[in-house]
């Protein structure tokens, strides 16, 4: 595992991680070396929470991607005070989003420690689920978020225009988060106009991702969030290793530099945004 960075002076939270994959509750899908490495490190939820807290990352939102993962994350959030959950069927699994499954997702979404419906959205990079299934599942999750009053956490991979269009057509919930924001500055303007939150992850630190730093410059600080997507997408200088929520300070410092802000000022803004999106902690 990567060494811990210098702690932040203020408190901040990780808006998107996958604790179940990190602790090996779920078999990493075959050929997924990052998840396998994370699981080999033998982490527990307690250890992850403790290591995060030690660097100023005091809250985590652990995100579901299928029914089993959503149930597990909701259970963990029920017993860990500073862990909150998101529940949904991932667009790559959209073929599994039957009405029975969606009914259970909605039931879980109603629980108080579950603060988000996600991750849902559209993924045109992978064709594991058909576009028809992905669109139907995305629209159903938007409605669940509206009925339960929870934030909508969006996975948008190479599908920017369609994600924005479906949100506009369906009517967006009050709080919308683009998880691991991957658009350019032009799209960030559109998100800002619509009041959508942009959650920046490890790639904003990558040398070849100037477009993400341009997007971060455009994104108003009132709409900024940070996340790891752990165990995936580790920030520089830890590419190739498993990611963990305790690496959030590296993303915060990169974003602060891009925004020309003090890290403390940025963490305060992000923490306030977190409560606006996910509710009072
Ligand atoms: Zn994720």
C-alpha cells in the first residue's frame, strides 16, 4: 500500500469509495489486479477508517454497484458512525436492474445511513450492458433518488452528452454528483449552470490530464467534491498501487493549487458541500 501523505489541517471526506472491494468481501473480477492487490493488503473497515482519520479524512461514502454490494455497504454504514452508503446497480450491470431488484434498492435508499443512490449512469466505454438497459436503469435510479430525497451519484464514462440529456429529460433530483468527474471545461460550465456537483479523483493529478485541471478551474468551489474511488484510480505518485481514502490529501492539495486556494479553505468548502449533497453527518 502507498505511504500515508502529510495530514490535512482541516477535516474532509471521501465522497466515493468501495469498501467492499477493498476488504475483499467481494471477489475482485478476474483480471482486476488493483482490486486483488488491495485485497491482498488485508484491510478491514476499522483499519481503513482509522488510517483515513489520521490524515484528516473523517468520513467516507462507500458506494454500491450491484444488489449484494449495496446491501453490504448499507449494513456497514449502519454500524460505522462515520461511514455512509450509496446503493444502486452500476450501468455495467444494468441488465440485472429488474423491477424486483430496483424495489430493494429503493428500500435500502430509504435507510437513514444511506445518503446516495449510486453509482448509476451510462458507460459507453464498456458494453457489458446494452445501451437500452443502461438508459432504463439510469432513468429508474433518477426516479428513486427523487422519491427518497437522496443524492444521485453518477458514473459517466464516455457518455457526457447522453447523461446530461437524460437528466434534463427526466428531471434531475435536488443533488446530482458526477463521480470521478471526467469531462472538460466546457462540460464543467454546463454542470455548473445546472447546479451539478463535480467530484474530482486521482486522475486530476495525472500529468496527461490537463483537461481535468481546466475543468476544476471552471467548477465553482460551491460545487466541488473529492473522492478516491478506492481501490481504483490512485493519485500521483502512487499509480499502479491500490488506492485508499487516506490518499485524499494528495487530491485536495492538487485541486487547491489548481484553484489557487489554501488547502484549508478548500477542505472547508468541500465539507460544506458534502452536507449540502449528502445531508447533515
Ligand atoms: Zn466507483
